[in-house]
């Protein structure tokens, strides 16, 4: 199973109807720690800022482990109403992110077919050969 399928499984797990606080905390730690979902720490920090509405200090942003610990503390102390709010915000943000990622990958694939330098060179050479012939 490739990495993208595992990431999609995490998102699908978040979309489940009932989830305990402990399960949500575990999934959040997995999301923050994995570099396949957020490749840069700044992207992870932006996600945390957007979902949890907190600005992380620079020394925390440098470490995914510290970011995960901060989110764990927030989630452990929150009530069920805020937990459901966080769950819905995370679901929305990640589903948006995966939809945009797959759309961007499709655009890259479409652009790369026939638009590389070699195919342009072949067209140019064919044009020159047709003029001479």
C-alpha cells in the first residue's frame, strides 16, 4: 500500500461519524508527524493555526513533535463541543487539501504530456525536414 492510500485512510477515519477523544488525538498526532501530508513544518503550522486558531512560536514550529504535543494538550483539555468543532474543521481542511492535491497532480500530468522539450524538438525537426523535402 502506498503512502497516499494511507493518508487517505486517515482522512476517511476522520470522516467517521463517532470518534473518541483518544482516537482523534492519535489521528491528529499522525497527521502532524507524517511528512507525506504536510511536507514542510510551516505548512503544518498553517494548518494548526487555521484549525485550532493558535499561533505557534517559532521554536515549536521547528519541531513536529512539539507541535503534536501542543495539540495533544489542547485536545485533552477541550470539552466535547469544541472537540466536534475541531473534528469538523480538520475534516474540511484535509478533504480540501486532498482534492486540491489530486487536481494539481492531474494538471501536472496533462501539461507534461507532449509539452516537454523533446517533443517540441521533434516537431521543429519534422518542420525543417518537410521544408527541405
